[in-house]
C-alpha cells in the first residue's frame, strides 16, 4: 500500500524527466532497424521498444552511484541510467567513440562512469556477477545497491537459483528485477516455467518477492524505490517481477509470428508512453504542447546521435590487443 510519504516523494520527482527518458529510448530503438538493414550495424540486435517503463522506472528509483547490470536487451537501460545516445549508437556501429570503444557492440555495452556494468550475452550469466558486485558493497560497507535486470527465461537457469541463494545467504544489497515480457525468444513463459507467477520463486530463499505492472512507469518506480530503500538500510535482497511486453521480435531477425495479432493489439493499447502522456495531462503535470516539444527535441537528439556515429572512426587495428588481459 502506497503511503502519504511515498506519494509526497513521488510528487517531488521529475515526471517530465521520466517521460523524456521513455521517449528517448523509444526513438533510439525505433531508429535501429532501418540502420541495421542498411548494414551500418552488425551482429545481433535486441530492441527494448515496449519495455521502457521498466528501465526508466528503475533508473529513476536508484541513485547515480548505484550499480546496474543487465542482459543483452540493454540499450534502453544504459540510456535510462544517463548514457549518452550518441555513444551508445556509435557502439552499435562498431565505432571507436562507442561506450565500449566499438568492441562490445549491441550486446556488450559497458560504462563504468555510470556504474553500468554490462550487457551480457549468456542467459543468466550476469546474475552471479551482480551478486559479486553487491557483495563488494557489503564488504566495503558502502551505501550503494546493485540492481540486476534479466528476462523471464533466466529464471529457469540453475545459475538464477545459485545467485538468489548466495544473495539471501549473505544479505547483500541487491534487487533482482525480472523483465517478464512473456517469451523466452519464441517460447511462451506458460510453456517454459512450472511456476507461472515468477516472483514466487523468491520464496525458496526467504527473499521478498513482488509483482508489478511493467507498463506503468510510476508503479515500477514506487516498487523499486521501496526495495532499494530496504536494501540500503541493510534489509538484504528483493526480487521484483515486472510484467511487460516487447513490441518487436526477440531480435532483429525474429518476425514474431508466434504471437497473435490480437495479442499484439492488446499490448499496444497498454503502450507505456502515450498512456503516461495522457496521465500527465489529466493530472495537470504537463500540457500537450509540453510533451510535443519533448518529442521533437528527442527526435533531433537521436538524429544527431546517428550523425555522430556515422562520422566517427572505426577502432585502430591495434585495439585488438588492448583490454585482453587485466594487469595484476
């Protein structure tokens, strides 16, 4: 139950900033398919369109010094945490000005200044890394938290349970956030998990579990903020299942024909961006003109990001030999 104090805190947040961030992520992601088809991007490409309320809600609920770790559908998450769109776009182009200097590509974004610790391509492979990050906070007696975002398919991996167990055993300051978009590639959650309500998997580790509407940026923000506060105060890990939907296929090569047109229409009606825009206007937080201005500014920003990426140089051949080993 939301308290008066929580509502007061929510009112103090930059609601227009949330809207701007969601629009920025959507504009960025929707620019990518055409650029990919033109051969300007290589490798895999997993888009975040439809899931913006989760990433933005999480990013606004944590502090700048907090850590974020993600799987490979992470462009929107890094941008939501403050990543510069031009540097993210340059990385997708494989350019030297990218966040990983053109060597990570779409699936391996990394920005230590923002404490965005990846982008990982192995399903569930980043979960124990996240626990390690959170344990380091505990060991250093810091006041940061680590948030780890992953898909519904990762909850069926053995490493998910190992990570949950270790996090609960050592009571690390960590938030597990499952972005349940209904499908692991093309397989429905209902056909892949014996436990359909994925947040209940946390009960095996006596860790608080909660489900939230992942198409509602404010609901995500409120739920994550409470979990983060609990972790920061020594309450240990939490597990949140955000029910969301990706509007495009699993990757750029997936036509998504396993989903019915009716299902797609139902979820399109729950699009977090226009629905939040209507709420802002209805609540007197913004005018239509305010939101249209933001829309235009973000379109211009993404156009500039594309220009930056196109004009940036590729890495020097010598870069093949850098960052291979860590000096001890």
